[in-house]
């Protein structure tokens, strides 16, 4: 009997699939985790959890990784995804360097290399594939997927980069280019691309255990050479109708401000990127930077009314000084009492966020397809 047949035996399939998806998400977030905790965290009954986890174990997607430490009560088996079962290659493209990482199903980064980012797409694809081929072993194990995070706009089919201004990439069929290179190297594997902030918010929501499950509206701000925003609205990733939602970096803060790559002037990202932050720091003017940063952030917060703002990237190194000042500035210009809105720094750094977000996205899809949820 196939996994799909056994999985659906005797239970309405829609409910079972929803339960399976929920369990998969909880294992990603809390692994290693016991069956009792999966039941507690999902609200799914213990017998159902045991049955579905049993199916995932019978196919080796989930394995035992130890027992809870002794205390009162019985020690319980801890479960994780099987690192041997599958891996993906997750890539984060930056202006200067590109990080290529091998991430296994248990969400461990087991290999990583950094290459210089080439503006020439052909050269970029060839250097990327050379680097990731080394991770596939002498036996040429194929990754389940390759996912590439870029600092720019991506078409909703997740194949084409519409615009990556820092690298002058426009309407670039990046996924196809890398797939072709992979084939030449004997690796048959699908490639997808996505925007770095969208992947960053995905990782934060799925993996940061400090974020309460009840928070369903989260704004993620990634401060690198530019500023990107990832949105998690009403409990899911929000991408808009053309997959470009979150381009708040191009909010005009000052119509007479510096020229932006979009052709307009005074966009928020031209004033609060990491290079601008360095400039303010050199002049000992962090407060002025925070002023500009909070003007843009307040516009987003007023428009979206989130439970939480997560900040990742360049600002994190000055966090002890940034947080109280940012809170005070936001309070002074708030439309209403937003004291319940939390601000925290990212649990992952500005490169790891998009890398784990990308890995998570494609590993979830792999599991959905392999276990018949889709
Ligand atoms: Zn702009």
C-alpha cells in the first residue's frame, strides 16, 4: 500500500491533510519534539498525532533523536525530521558575496561556502553551480531543490528576476539559467528564486520560538544595501497580486532627497540602508538615522497595524541603543496607543534569514508532494 493510500485510510482526507500539514509545521518549528508536545502545540488529539507521526516515521521522514531529560513523569521520545532523507541548496545573493548553503530536512546547515557575486548572469550561474556541486558528494546526490534569494523583485512564477538594481539584472530568467548549468554538471533539480525579505519573514515566523503563535500580523524589515520588507498578514505570507508586496523601501520620504534606482527621489531605502547607517555612525549621529528610520516605519505600522515588527540586518549591531530610541520616536508620532506592538531583532542574521526561509519553503513543498498533502 502506498503512503498516500495508508495515509487516507478511513479518515476524511481534507481533515487528515490539514492535520498532517499542521504537524509538519510544528516539527519544523520545535524539533526535537515529543508526540505529547505536538498534540499540545497543535490542538490535535494524541491518538491522531501518534497515527500521523507513525506514518511519517514508517517512511523515514521523521526519526527518533533521543528522550526528554528525566524529571517528574515518564521520559518521552523526541522526534525530528530525518537529516539523511533529503537536503536542499539554499542561496543568498548579496551585492558583494553570495552564500551557498546545504540545508538538510532537519533544518541544519551542514555546509556553506561564500563566493564573489558576479554581475554577469552566466558567470554567476556557472560559479554557483561549481560551488554547489561540491556539496552533492562523489556519488552525485541530487538536492531536492535549489532556491535562490535575491535582493529585488521576482516574478510570481518564482523563475524570473524582474529587477535586481544592485546587480543590474532586469527580466533575468535566473532559475532556467541555473537549471541548465546544473544539467551540464549531471544534476537534475528544480530551481526557484524569491525575494530576500519574503523569505526572511517566512523563516522568522516559522522558526523564531520567541514569537507567540497568537501573532498573526508581522512586519519584517531587512536593512542591507537597501531596505526590504516582508509581510505576514492574517496568518500567512502576503505577496500581493504580482508578488511585489512589501516594496516599502520605495516610499518617498523626501521628494527632494537623493535619487533612487527606481527613478524617483527620496525613497526611504536611499536614506536608511546599511551604507547610510555607516555614514551616520561615523558622524556620531545614530539618533538622526533612527529619526529617518522611524518616519518610514511609522508609515508602515499605521498602514498595517501589526502585532510585531522584526528588524534584521545592519541595525542589529547597535540594538541596545536603537530599541529604546526607536520605541520613543514611534510613540511620539503614533496615531494611537501602540504600546501593545512589539519590536524585536531577528533571531537569524540577515543572510541566514533568507537562507533558512528559502530552505523551509522548498522543504515544505517537498514534504507536501512526497507525503501526498498537495
Ligand atoms: Zn525608489
